[in-house]
C-alpha cells in the first residue's frame, strides 16, 4: 500500500507517536499501544516452560530489532561516529 514519511512528536501525555497533518482540522497523532498476555502454565508462582519461551522470544525479537535499527545510518553500529 501507500507509504509516507511522517514526523515523530511527543504528545501531551509524553508518548512518542506519528504526527499527520489532516488538513484544516489540525494534526492527528497515532501512538501504537501493545497489550501482551502470557498465560502461565507453571505452578506455585513459578513460570512454566511455555510462558518462559514467550518471554525469551520477546526479548530475542526486541534485541534483533534494536541491532537492525542501530545498524542503519546514524545508529550506534553504523560506523559513522567512530
């Protein structure tokens, strides 16, 4: 579908989001919110193997996303600031 480059701006609540000019009615801000639900299969307050795998996979994905982001121009791993 169509793509756009939109500026990021902090809203009144401090959340970072995309800002789009919607014509004469001003600006609209979109800040995604993620809800993660983990159903634990452990007992006695301990985390079960399936829930532990979900937490591990979330951390692994976050680390991969961070590495990819920081490898771009201007990122910590881009080589431009060394």
